[in-house]
């Protein structure tokens, strides 16, 4: 059954009443004030949580000019990992599997073929261990392993998902780091923020980060990966397609500044969107300078952060997260590019990374080509996921643990 037109009309009228009372011009004015007066540096609780790497600015470039420029890194690599998604079975197994891939520009079929698979599982029986060492397959082009997950009952699915994804991705990158001779772009942040978020999400999850081998291995892989690139004086970056941080808006809130934005993305869009009258300017990308970020989970690898007890091979400040944002008016979206300060402290490298990212966004209308290739290689389609789950049911000699919602939303009456 669908909503009748009379109900649709009344819901819209309610939204209209709300919309008439919101003045987005005030949001823009507040954002401008924060940009001008509070970000150089942004201080909260007596800590500099954000400040410009050099000078603070906003710039614009025509999309055509950006797309036609020669990218500073014509050879580059992208890294991504795709997952089956966490699945619970009737025999008590909670499991996810991920496989990671490198995308290469120009195309390198040998690297594209190579994959790293990690299956992470939890069984509520401490007497069983399924963890294995690495095993190669596909004529030794790829490798795979099983990992036992630590348990926090209400988060078991989230744990097996995060460990599978990040262990596969980090291990794949470190396997090939010595053969990468140019820019590597991760699909997402430069550090595993979904795992680092455990510090603030729940005390039991925070304890895992301090005591359990698998989540600590996740963090260590990325920390060492950054160190590997700093060793070789090569750039490493992260491209965040859906930035959702609220570190800036939270910090501004401590200064009695109105924060009418849902997150930092909305804040930057108000700063970067250009309008002529009521129309959005659509032919120019706008972007900011590079900032050092020490708020939220970025505090972990700030110069004053504890790095979860891990030793850093380079000066602590070289591991700090730096970022700039790009606004694409064609789709009204904001992207975030990250890199460690050890990479962006050099002005020439900072500008080269900005030029590279702007060129990629302009020409690809989305993430860099190498990242898009990695995403395509690593992605597991919905049909493949369903087929794999059915195969695993047979191998485990059990069935999926299903709920009414699985039936309701599947669109298949004969789901069972």
C-alpha cells in the first residue's frame, strides 16, 4: 500500500512550514565569521585542534582548466577493500570477509589480478580458534587467511566487519609498498577511523584497542604504511568521498558560536558554494588550503597523541593528519583529501597533491581514477554477496540467522 495523495500533500505542507522559518543566509554568515575569526588556529579545551599548514585561503578553478591540466602524478595507485557484509548464522558464527585490490594508472594487469582476502569470524565458544596463517592461491598471485575476532556481544557484527575490511586493505598495501614508486591514494582516510572511533564509542570497544591483537594490528598496519612512504619520500593520501566529521562544529560550539550545520561538510559547503543571485555557479571547483587536524580520532596521531602506544619511526608531528576540501557544484558534493604532515610539510608537494586531486575530481566527476579502479576491482555485488552467503551456508552446514525484516525488505516472499 502506498500513501494517498492527500497524505503526501500534507507531509509536504509540514515541511514547507519548517522551511519558511529557516534562513540559510544566516548559516552562511555564521560560517564566514567562523572562517575569518576562529580557524587560525581553532582551539578547544586549550588544545589546537585545527590550524592552517601555511596560510588560510579559499580558491576556485574552472572545471575545464582543472580537467585539462597535466596531473603531477601521471603514474599513481588506488587502494580499496570490498566486504561481504557481516552475516550471522544459526550455528552461532558471526562472519565477514573482505578482499582488497590495487587500482593502477596506467593499468597494470598483474597488480589488478592480485588480491588479499581476510575472513574474520566470531564464535561464542572460547575453546575454538580458526585463525590461520597466510595461504596463497591463484598461482601465488593472491593470498588469504582467517582471523578470530574478539567479542563484544552487542558489537560483534561491527567488529568482524571492521577487522575484515581494514586487515585486508592494510596487508595488501604493505605487501606492495616496495614496488609502488609514486602516489598512493587510499579510498577513505589515511588511518582506519572506523576502528579508532572505538575509543569514544564504548568502553568495551576502547579496551579492545588497548589489549587485543587484531584491532591493534589494524592500526599498526596503517601507521607502518605511512612510515614506509615517509621512509621513501613518496606521497600517500586518502580521498574521503563522504566526509562526516563533526570535530570542527563541536569545537566551534565550545566558543558560543551558533553551529546550525549538521557536520563539518555542511560548514564547508556554506563556505565554498558560489551563487549568482539564486543560481549556483556550476563551472568552478572551489577548495581550501591544507589544515592540520587534531580533533576527533585525528588526536590519536597528533604530535601530543599517544598513538595507542605504538612507536613512530619518524618525528611524531609527521604523522599528524592534514587535509583540504574540494567542493564540486555539479553534484553539490564535498570531498576531503588527507595526507600525513610528513608529506604536506613541503610546499611543492602540497600544491602538487592539490593539483592532482582537483584534476581528478574535474575529469572523473568523483574520486581519482586509480581509486575508482580499486573500488571496481574490490567491490562485491549484491548478487555475488547473496551467492557467497548461500555457498557458505552449505560449507558451514547451517543456515543464515534471519529476521522478519530480512523477509520484509528483500522483496522476495519465498526468502526462506
